């Protein structure tokens, strides 16, 4: 286009000036005022870095909360505690409720965390709250994109425990 404009100007034709684009205007501003431009770039870079660090910290804390829920669930599955004493049914129930609470805290931080929904579903299944377990397992499957063997196993068991016509129809 510049060559065409030059040819027109040489022939004496009228050449219409074009406004520079935002990129060209920004480059001119940066060339005329390097210090404010540098400061602006520094502020933007630091802001982006802070956002990335905050997201990573949040992800790490969510992982820790979910890990705690999985530990509670694993402890509830054992029949003996750390001192090799029999674990009472009430203690196992408390551990399952703690697993549900920790998984719920992880879900509150990130609702799209399929593993948190799965842990919550497993804990509800072991608490014999099968309707809720099925709901949470369905959510875990939807978020994961596909049913895993574990999700299917727990859902089948929950549907069997529910009994009833609708549960048996879904089971089939």
C-alpha cells in the first residue's frame, strides 16, 4: 500500500492519509516516554505473576484438603487404629463425616474437581446414604467426562442397596 501511495503522490494524485493503528500509536508513545512505559510493563508483569502465584497456592491448598478427605476415608475403612486397637463403629462414622466435610471444603474451593465429588460419594455410600452417594457419583462422572471403574462399582453397589423399582431399572 505504501508503494501505491508513493506512485500516486508522484503522479500528482491526492493521497489520503491513514490513521495509525493502536499498535503503531503505542510504539510511538513508548519511544517518546520510555520510563512510564517501563513502569507500566513492570506493574502489568508483577500483577500477572501475583495472579499466577495465587492460583497455584489455591490449587495446592485444595489438593491438601482433598488429600485429607482421602486419608479420613482410608482410616474409616480400617478396623484397627494406629495402636492396633479395634476401631469403634462411632469412630469410623466420625471419620466418614470428616471425609465428607473435607471433600465439601475442596468442592467449595473448586466445584469442578471430580475427585472431590467421588470421595464425597464414596463416604456417603459407606454411611449408607445411597441416594446422596449416587448423586455425587453422577456428578463425579459428569465432571470427569466418563465413568471410571471405581465410579461404576460404587454406583452399582449403591443402586443395589437402594433396591426399589427405579433403582433396579437404572441398574439394568
